[in-house]
């Protein structure tokens, strides 16, 4: 019976330790997840420590002082031993208290040691006696079968985790040796093979994925860092096709590389190109010239500018993919972005600028298959031709001139956005017969009256109007409204 109870201590406290870690993660990281070595819901460190503490201190159960200090010493020593063993096994520290006050090495601190002492005192003096009473109520045969089955599962899980860790370390060392043998001029196929094998290191099976989730420090061990540095070096060399590499910081041109300034200019350029495309579309589709803009000042449609930035961020380092993959990714990303912009405009401003209800394979009227394909084509053209050209064109701007121009353009775009939002909001108020209440609203009524707003945003419609049209007219005959905002 004593042996069975010992096994139950191991199982129960291993589970409670796992649960405690999950709750601690929930409070500290706002996420409940398994941060233990095993895949199952057990943390053997806690079960093993509980058994050692009970066996060593049971003769002193009546002496609380001995229990307190004895538990603190025993459990602290076990923390150091288990932490050191795990570090040797994984190649990284499972926990680290070296930055905290009153730390004793990396694996224990004085406050934590005292907390362990209190926990051990409660364990030996209160919890285990109550647990023994409960375990005595379970028939011996059933208790033995159940506890041995659970211990068997824990043993299998532990063995698989150990084997997986050892094999992972071997693969890391092997891959590191291969990466260090590669010279400066690495063939494309070798570089792709190295990156493929590196990406598979931590995703090859469920145990590896879980180990990396529990111990993200595995990705920063020495060998892994050397492989990552080599891959970065290869990527940096390959990216010369897009951007030049400058050794001297002073030699770098304006908005060099992938930065906020370049993204801002891409937003402006994309917004302007969007106006051109929409104007051409109106002439081709409707046979007439029509003003299609998204802001009250200047030929800008922010949806296209935002789409250009979004596609650039997503596809910037994927430009070597095949045209087919870039087309598919651009179609999906563009359609998602278009859907989000429509939803955002409707939720924030109560208006819509395009409605594809009734068209083939539309999604809530916000996007459809045809425009997804258009986004795919635009994304492919953007990545292959327009972005490299625009990037080099932006970098040709003199640094001092560029700094002044950027400041002016940012101020102008912020002012233009504010005036556009204010004009649209005031336009809606006028429709609802809300009179102007101050000088600024009077200015908006004069400068952006209904005629001008209808000219600037001919397809912008309130949500209620869209609902009425859906209820009272055959939408199947309605053409998709172009994007104005």
C-alpha cells in the first residue's frame, strides 16, 4: 500500500505542478499553455520533489520549524539539480532567476526558497495526510491498475521527449556544420535546402513543436544562432537584387531598405496609382469620365495605398517565389484587405463606398472573386516590376530634400485625412438635417457642400440606403460600386 501511495503522490503532484504552471502563465502572459517538458498534462519535477520531501521530512512532521527550513533546503537543492540537468539536456536554461534580487545562482532565489519551504510544510504536514485518507478509500487492485497505467503513460511520454530532444540536438549540430562549410557564394538550391532544413528543425513533429513552445530559448542556443546568422547572411546577399548593401552608414541613400519612410512613400504612390486605375476603369466600364478619389484634397485613394503597403510587407522577402504563388498570395491578401477596409468604413463612418452584393462569389458584398483576381494581378505586377522601380526612385531623392519633403507630405496627408473625415461626417449630418453648430462646421458646409461631395464621392452610400436597395430592388442588375475610400 505504501508503494502505491508513493506512485499516487508522483501522479497527483505532477499534475498539480503542471496546473500551477499553466495558471501562472495565465496571470503573467495572459495565456494558458503547457510549459513543461512533457506533452501530457504532467510535470514530473513536482511529483518527484514531493516524494523526496515527504520521505525525508515525514519523521519531523510535528516540528514545523524543521519542516519549514528542511523543505526550503531540499526543494531548493532539487530545483538547482533539475535545472542544471535540464540545461545540459536542452542546451538552454529552463528558468533563470539570475537577474532577480537575492538570487543564488540561476535556479533559485531567497524569496522563492522560502516559498518552497512554506509549500513543503503544507505538503508534508497537511496535504499528504488528507490525501492518504482519500487514497485508503480506493480498492487496492483498482488503485494499483490506475496508477500504474498513468505512470506508464508518463514514462512513455518522458522517453519520447528525451529521445526527441537528443535527436534534435544532433540535427542542429549536423546542420550547423553544413552551414559553416558554405562559403560566400552559395548556390540558390543549397541556400533553399539549408533554409528548408532549418525551418523543419522545430516543426518536424508535434513533440518538437511543443518543446519549442515550452522552451522558446531553444531557438537561441549557440548552434541554432550560428545557423540563423548564416541564413541571414545568405538572405542579405540575395536581397542585393532589390537593395544595395552599404558598409558605411553615411553612404546609404534616402529611405534605404525596408523602413517606415519608404512605406509612407509607397502609400502615397499607391494611392495616386489607385486614382489613375479607377479613372481608367470608369472610362472603360461606364464610358464616361468620373472623379473617383478617397480624400478631399489631391488624387488619392487610400485603399490602394494601404494595399500597396500591405502587399509589400507580406511579399517583400518572398519575391523569389513563382509567379503563380505570388499571384495567389496577392489575391488572398488583397481580398482580405479590401474586406477589412469596407468593414472598417461601415463600422466607423456608417457608409460604404463599394457593394458587390449579387456578384459572383462575393463575401458579404465587401469583396468578390473578380476583385480578388484583380488584386492578384496587381500584386504580381507590383512585386515584380513596380516595387523595385519605385524603391530605387525613392532612394534617388537627396537625403536633406527627402527629410523636408517627408515632413511636409506627412503633415499634408494627416491634414487631408482629417478634412476628409470631417467633410464626410458633416455631409451625413446635413442629410440628417443637423444644423451647423460652430464656425468649422459652417466652413465645411460652404467649402464641401452636397454638390461637391457628390462629385468627389459619387458612389458613397449610407448603410440604411444600401439596406433599402437590397430590400426593394433586384440587386442582380446592380453593378459593383468602385472603391472611393
